[in-house]
C-alpha cells in the first residue's frame, strides 16, 4: 500500500527560512543596539550641555592688559573714569580742567576749565556719574561727564556752571551722593564742624551744621540717606532726611582707621586699619537698624588705593608696588591677585565692572577685567552666608530677574532640603500602603478578585500629576486644615483597627474562620471597618475637638501653620507613588516560583510565615527596585510640590510649613531668568544637581538589587 504525503511533495524551504531569520536577527540586533547607543548619547549630551552652561560660574576672574595711553598733561589728576563701552575716559586734574581721552590711544581732546582755583579737589558719587569739585577758596560745582550716542563727549553742569560759595576755606574732607533725579547731598568737614548741603536744580541750596571736630574721613551712602564720619577711633553715623540730620550711631573702634569706603552696590561699610579690612553693615533691632561689625576679609591689607565698583559689591586694593587684589563681599579672600607696574597714583573701575583704568606719571593703562559673577562660589551655594542687613548667616534663596547688579542670594540648600523632605514624607506615606497592597494582592487575594483589583490600582497611575496637585492645593489643603487633628490620628487609628482585627480573627473558632473568612472574604469585613474608622477620625474627632476647645488644632498653632505645607504635599505625592510602587512590587512577589511557597506550606508553615520568610526574600530585589524607582519619581516631582506646598524656599520649616524643591524651583523661575545671567546658570546647576543625584541613587539601587538577587540565588542553589 502506498502512502502519499503533501510534505514530501512540497518541502519546506529550509535554507531560505534560515537565511531570512538570520537577516531579521541581525537587523533587529543592530536596531536595538543603535537605539540603546542613541539613548546613551542623548544622556551624555544632556549631561555635558548642563556642565557647559554651569562651568562659567566658577571660572576665576581674569585681567588682560589693553592700551598704554599717553596723557600729554602734566597736572596730577584728582578724578578719572570711563564710559560704559570703554571707548572714552575722562580726567579732571588739580587745576580744575576736565579732558576726554580716547581709550584707543588716540590724542586726547583739549581740556575744558570746570572750576578755577589754585588747587582743586574732587569727590565722585557712588556710580561715578557725578563729580563735585571744590577749590581752595571754598567754591563748589557739580559736573557730569556726558557721552551722547554718535556725538563727541561733553561736560554737563546740572546745577549750573556758576560755582556755589560754601563759605568754607579749610575743608579737610568732603563727599557727594546723588539722592534722586537732579538732587544731590554734599558733606564738607572743617576743623570743628561738618556742613551738609542739599542741592537741587532750580532750587536754593540748603545746609545744616553738625558740630563735630577733627573729622579724618567722611562718606555719604550711595542714596544720600546716611552720613559716616570718623574722628580718630570714633565712628558716627547720621540719618539724613529732609530736615536736620539725626545721630543714629556712635561707636568707638579699637584703633584709628586709615581709610574708609562704601560698597556702592549695597550698604556695606569698609574700614581699613592695621589689622586689615573689615566689613560693617546695618542689623535690625528693636530700636531700628544699627551699624555692626561683620567680618574681616581674609588676606586683605590696607593700601593707599582702596576703590570700589560703581554698582556691584566688589572692591580692590592697590599698593605703590603695583600689587592688585580684588575682593567681593560674599567671598572669604581675594578672588584675583595680579602684579602691575609700580607707581600707580589713581585707579578706577568701569561702570559695568568689566574694565580697570590706572594712571601713573604721564600715562594711562587700560585693562579688560573678566569678572561677571563675583558673588557666586561653591561656598555661597552650599554654606551659610551673612547677607547685608540679615541678623546672622543663613541659607537664603532670593533670586531676581533683573541684571546682575542686584546681589541675588542663590543658596541651593533650601531646595535640596525641601526636595528630600517632600520625597521622604511621600515615601513614608506610600511605602506601607503600596507594599501591603502588593503582598495581599499577590499572595492572599483570590485570582478572580486580583484580576479586578490590580488593573484598578494601576489605573490610578494614569492620573496626571498636575491634576493631583490641583486637587491637593484647592481641595485637600483646606480639608486637612479643618480636620488637622483627625488627619494626624488617622494612620494610628487604622493601624490599631487592623491589629485588633487580626487578633480577633485568631480568636475565632476554626469553623467560623473557614466559613466566613475563606477565599478572600475577609476584605468584605475589613473595608467597612476601615471606612468607619476613617469617618470617625475625620468627622467625629474634629467635631469633638471644636466642642471642647472651640477651635481646631490648625487655629491653635496658626502662627506656625501654613495651609499649603509639607503634610499636604507628602499625602498628595504619596498618592501618586502608590500605583508605581504597588505595580512593581506586586509583580516581583507574584514572580517568585510557586514551588517555593508550596514547599513551605507543605512543610507546615503558615501562609504568613511563607510570605515573610520565603516569598519576600525571593522578591527582595524587585521590591527594592520598586522603592528606588518610586523615590526617584518623588525626587523629580514638579507639579504636585509646586501647587501643594506654597513654594517657599526655607530650610528649617516643619511639617506644617511650606517648602520648595529643586524641580519646582527650575519650573517656576526659568521663564523669568535672563539668558546667560547668574540666575539662569544657577538654575541649570540645580538641574545638574538633580540629574546627578538621580543617577547616583539609581546606580546604588542597582548595585544593592544585584547583591540581593545574587544572595537569593546562592541560597536557592544551596537549598
């Protein structure tokens, strides 16, 4: 008998199929490899791009020599300066002649007589835009160098070109401050008194007399509201207003200072003596602000030339030998040290602080200064800094979208602490709920019920974080404030009810447990009990509290309670983390080989003993990975923290106070940051810190997970 087979008639093209499979395998392998390499390249590109934006913050200042400019003038200068573009310089000599000198080494313009006198002295305002000239006969005039666009520079006389007679012929010290638009304050110190002049265009000059003898140094604050006078070792401070000046402080110093200067960008007073250069500024007290010693600048020594920038809190000292040292108010020591040629008699910064002009016999030398962010350092970002007018050193984040003249306070500690506090509380809320739900669903729940419960919890993870943040900020925060005591007692009451239920279940007769608690029916009893406990905690306890005390806990601690606080953020973020941790942990527990659990049960172990001593150790690596992924999600959470915490950057706030995280800080302030500014780059540094922290946490988590997996594998082989 013959048999016929279709397989014999139409054989499978083995060689063709094998070749096609090999081609598809190679193609798939290369596509997967290319995608993996592309992801790594994108991560590396992002990492290096963040570094590229951040690194300029920490580049050391630089000084580069420009042109040597011959002055063609023999009279010594009493004041020098530059315009913003650093194309022109201006110079006033001791004969009262003013000149404009090109900084490209071209011949200077002819001089113009600003004030006649045998000897003329000068004092400039803080921003160097106005200069007061005083002759030996007591004549006074205010001039301004003007640099109109597209025209030759010229001198302006805002109060008129007719000198004002002060009636003083033996002025020892004098100072000028521009207190407003077309308004100036001038202080002149003679042997036995100080005369304070209030000058305004088209208005008669007013003056006040202060009986103070032997004034060695005299300064007006940049806004003209304070007058500082040194007489030997005694420092006096007057409050200057529209009327008679009022003496505010009188301090006796340890020794007589040699010079005194004001940081024009702020309110710090620099006092130089034999011990170095000290910083002083006002501290608020019950009787108002008072001048207080703050610190010594490390390595700073008194030199004949002590000069400050017009707008920023930067100053420099210059010795006769040409030793230049540059200091900033938030730095410990010198940020730049250079040796220049000796013999310098005058020096002045450019208006933007990006240039330096020095004069020595018959010559100017122009330097280009690279110092865009003098206040930024690792110390100011990570350590306490004593900011002007603050009572003590502190971690402060107070940014500004204005230019870098304003001294932004860029401590990252408040955001790092806020990030860790919010993530920690969220994990404290989410971990017990997620792990307990995962253990019950994977080990105790019936398969039919598990098919409904697991997808339902996983669907919670689809809620957008902005929706959770909106609900937390607008609905949850007021509800918690009204029921604060009940909300705080709720976790404790739920734990007590669960323990009591477990104890009661153990005391029930065996036939009752088999009848009523078999096949997962215990959940039908537990859920109503837990719901009643929650209603009692959140409704009955607040009613009882109001009946007994007349107000809620939040009202009693209202001074320390903010409605949007860490507690609200922790609950909301924990709710968002539960589905993620639950899903990964439940899969890890459910993936443990069933033979391990069945063997344990067969040897007489209870289901709980089997879960805790056999199943959980086998799933420990997956559970740990779930917790670390949840923690990473909490660290990078933005919208919930932004909308539920009040967004206040504080370091030492408690459970009922607001906070700000790194991610929320970047989201809030990046649209307002000027591109390329210190604020802009510090925000990129925040993003870099967040990225590095996440990478470190994930790397450590992976190492621990591998150790746990290896340990379990060894135990399984030995068993």
